[in-house]
C-alpha cells in the first residue's frame, strides 16, 4: 500500500506557483489578489478561510478577508459581491459555504462575476467544465485530479465510484473523471444517500472516492483488493488528543482499509492541502486573464 501524500504534492505545486508569482512581481505585474467572504462564526469555516489566506501569502499572493456577522442581510452581501466584481484590484473571490439560512446560496453564486469565480461554482463555469472548455475547476475535484496525475494512477477504463453528489465535490468530480482526458476516461458511478446495495457497488471500484462527510463510513468490506481510495472527508470532532481541541476525521476507516488497497490518501495530509492548491491555481489563472 502506498500513501498518496497530498501535503508533499501540495508543497511541490505551491513552489511552482510561488515561482510564477515571483516572475510577475519582477516584471512589475501586481501579485494575484484573492478575497474570501466569511459569514458568521462557524469554527470550521474560520479555519478554512484562515488556511486559504495563509496559503496565498506563502506563495506571494495578496489576500483579504471580508467578515460579516451571521445576521448580515442578503442585500448587503450581494452589494459586496457587486463591489468586488467591479474592483480591478481583486482577481478572484470566494464566498465560504455554508451560508446562513436566510441567504440564498443560489443568488450569491449567480451574482459573482464568473471571471472572478475562483471556486468554479458559477453556472457558467460549471457549464464550461461540462463542455470541456478551459475554465476554473472547483478546488477539491481539481486537487484530486492533480493527485491522480502526479502519482500516475491509471484512470482510463477504470471503474470509479464516488460516494457523495455535492456540487462542491462529487458532482463535478464525476464529470472530470469521465471526460476524454488524462486523468479521465473512467466509468463513473455516483452513489448517494438513496443508493441501494452501496457496499456491492463500492467493492467493484478500482478507484473509490469517499465524499459524503460521514466520519469513518467506508470500511474494509466495502473496498476492492488493490483499489485506489481517495478520502475527501474532513469532519472536525472535539478531541482531548490535540492542542486545538479538535481532530479531523476522514470518511474512510484508514487502519483497516489501508491494509487492502494499493493507494490511499490520509486525513489530514491527503486531499485537504490539495484543495487549497486548486484555489491558488485558479487565482493565478484569474490574474493571468486580467485585461
Ligand atoms: N465550503 C466547503 N468547501 C468549500 C469550498 O471549496 N469553497 C467554498 N466557498 N466554501 C466551501
């Protein structure tokens, strides 16, 4: 069994991005600027946004965070998006999800100028991705594709089973892995909460991707001998074992599944660091697209 070291690959790609940013700055071109909009007090969202901000700085990009209280009005948020759409100093921005219930995620998404949508969630970008037109790819699927590529994991003709159909991971990943590209050309099955005989389906997967957000859900009996297992889960649970008081749990029971598969991503240190790399690559792309 081989560990897919997302932390290491992320470091390599971040070094490549940092070089490109340094060249921009040497040529008197402004460094890429990413803005994150953060609403409310969700601890996990604060941590994710802080990690994104730090990642930007580590590669020489500029980053800003716009923080709003839980009860910000939808109008104020949409007006802020309008402002950022028109701010030439900002190359790309994200609105961290989840949003409070009184704010429509759909309206927020549609308000973002698709040319600054470095999350790749805008309907135009989703449509472009579906058609195979070059655009911003959602960060987590983008990061997973990069991992498969760097580890030279054969995907052509393989059975790929994805558990989870979110617009952030499962759904776009199914599109990327079934395209006529490399990585790609998989025969993809998406499973979800209404799927029957789940273990029967997952145990036929050459590549199994767990993106359902249920800690330790995938057990060894659900996995084919020699499969590649990608664990997208990052559930933060209170813990006395760590300084922060929280511990991250993946969707896969690593100890038992790792004995059976040929490749596996750990949590932490697998997909998580690659998600941030996906966002950095998109922000760099947005900056290169400046008029
Ligand atoms: N919440 C969980 N993942 C993401 C992500 O990739 N982007 C945003 N904006 N919110 C998230």
